C-alpha cells in the first residue's frame, strides 16, 4: 500500500495534535514511530515540511468588505466544485474566515497531489484551524463535520 503525505499528516494529527498528548514531542521519536508504522521516509519528511510551513505562515490581511473568491486554474484543478463549495459553506457558516480560507487553500496547494478529495479537504481545514490561535470554536464545529462523515465503527 502506497502511503501519501496526507496519510502521514492524518496519523500525526490523530496521535499528536488531538489534545490528549504532549504537543511538542521529540521529532526524532515521532519520525521513528512513523517509520515503524510503515510510512516511507520521503513522505514523513514532506509531512514535517508541510507542518513546519503551516506554522510559519504569515498572517493574511482581512478583507474590509464582503468579497468573492476567484480560484485560479491550478486551484480549480486541485479543488473541484464540491471542494470549493465546501470552502464557501464553511465561510458562510463562520467556521472559516477569509484569512483561514486562504491558509487552507495554501496548504492544499502545498500538497503534491493532483486533486484533493472532499474528505481530505475537511481534514486539512481541521489541521489549519487547530494551528490557529483563537479558533477553538471553529475547530470544534469543524471536528464535528469531519467525524460525522466517518464510518461509525471508527468511534
């Protein structure tokens, strides 16, 4: 089975970023655990780079008036109409703001995937909200959306 960067990110999120464990574990120990779990080294490295880049993102200036997001061709190729619709839904319902939406799109574009599934996009939104200060309520609402769509045997 070919594991992707996204698989590594989900593993890290579920095991290290869910609030149940130390948020700053030793990266070398985490890398060793990921290797033991069967993830390939290149994918582990890319996942760590993705997370480091997320932490280093500069703040995006807020739009002062309502605006409509136009997606470029590359973004449309990676985010199909259903994914773009989800982003619009999340923004209209106060889960994402324009700044966090842009951060989500940036993180999607940073993944070396041709396209992103709706389920994977939900996880990316969850990871982005988790990384942002003062987004606890939005994170909790998004967490409900992510886990509602998973099969019940995972609960």
